[in-house]
C-alpha cells in the first residue's frame, strides 16, 4: 500500500480496519503514516517524502521521489504481493500500478483523482494501471463503468467518523475555549508547500477580522511538529508573530467541531468541514507558474468538494490573486454573521453527510478480498 499524505493515511486506515480482522497474518507494507501503523502497517519510507504538491514543487523533488518509486517497484516485483493498493497520490501511484499490473500483480486504487473536475483524459491511463477502483462519491461509479474499469462505491470514510451532530461544547472544553466565544478555525493545509503559499494570507485575514471584532478566537491545527515550526517561521518573517492564535498540534477535527466558521485550503479538508456542518471560506494559493498552467485545465466552475457535490457555490472560493487578506476576511465575516445562510448550509451539509454514509471499512475490505480471491469470514 502507498499513501502519500495525512488524508491518505486516514483513508487507508479505514480500509485496514476492515481488512486486518479478515487477514490477521498478512504483511501490509509500503508507504504510509501513523494511523495505518495502528493496524500493523510497516512503512518502508517516511510518508512525508511524497507530501509535495504543485507542478514545479514536485519537479524540485523529482529525483528523490522517482528513486523511491523505482526502489519500491523493484521490491514488489520480486516479492509478488497478493495485491497493491494505491491510496490517492495519483502521480506516484498510477505509474507504479501500471508496471505492477503488467507484471500480473492485481492493483487497486482508493480514491479517484478528480477526473470530473479537470481534464478527463487520464481515464485511459487509469485503465492501464488499475485492476479495480474504489470511489467515494456515488456519481463516480458511472464514469468508471463507462470506461470498462471495475469499480466499487464504498462511501466517504470520514462520513462514518464524523458525527451527524458534532458536540461543539465538548470540543471547546477540550481546547479550553469559552463556550460562548466566536471561534474561527484556520486550516492552511498539511503540506509544506500549502503552508508556504497560504499561511500568510490566511493569518493576515485573521488580523483584519480581529480589528473588526477583537473577541473572535482563532485556532490553527498543525499536522505535525515540522509543519508547526515552519508555520511559525513564516508568520515571524511576515511580521505576523504578534497575531494572537491558538496553534494546536493535531486535533484538526476537534478544532473544526469547535468553530463557528472555517477558513480552509482547497482539498479533502473542505469536505471534512462540510461533514462537521460548518460555514467556510475556501482559499488557495500556489506557485505562480503552477497556477498559470492549472487554471486553464478545469472545465467546471468549482474546485471545493462541497461545491462540486452540490453543483453550486454553496460556500465562497477565493483562489490565487483573489485570495487577498481583505477578500478572505470579508467572506469569512459573511459566513459568521449571516444566520439564514448558516442554517441553509447546515441543512445542505446534513443531506450531503447522509449521501456519503456507508460502511466504508467493510465495503472496501470486501472489494480487496474479492480482488485477491479470498473469501470473507462470516
């Protein structure tokens, strides 16, 4: 198995939670994180080696990442595992899966790339690489069936993990926040590249909001110690070290549950925020050269997963040059203060939660067992 970042580690751990009881003696290894390790997964390389985003950012690490891919490929071709499961990380995993499938090793990919959001030409490449696709959105099944790729809809794993009605007061108590405070969660991303481009604009937006309402509490979860140190360095260099923030190690779900509104980088975290039924502003910045290429590739108007699922702009999206501190702050203020809008969002996000709710651990584990010809235990 290969997961390339924190969200992939969480998704893979849900699959492993269903698979480990069925295959108690199996050796699960590859690249993964701490959550996968809870189920006896052995990571041959640190997952952080693959946590790079953006065309030119990846190029800077290309030699090292390609070296890891080749070494893992050679090891697996010699080992001939019962199956290989790539969890997200499509740029790394599809190339590896194609070579393994050609050698007769069954390959599964968990989480479809956004072929419905960007140019769909990758479907032929996926067909060459993947023996079976696991998808987490119901509309994705038909895309793969039309392309002749075996597919299973397994639900969105976090729809099971996140409660239908989050306990706001318990989350605030855990974070030692006043029960009646106005709380804004800021999630600039878990990758170092995301922190680099989003952190300063996001915290400048917090400072603008704070000037309008000094009572607002801002809480920022960090994926790890390395990310937290880098985040602090970025703010200090930008002259933002004096902005009063509560920076928390991990606990992103607790932070989201405690919030009245969330400023979040585009990605899977946006759907987590929706499952917590929270108003949000989606912001994203990246290296200029990457943006100039990627902005011409989208063929639908939304990038945030909640908006894509809703097929409308439920929440604001402010990307690249539009993601100024003033614009982000203004949009956040609207999410905080428009009560009818907040109630509508709660209803729409509740409907979305029910749509995505399946027994993902069982459904995905059963698909793996069918792929390797192993009968599930009763």
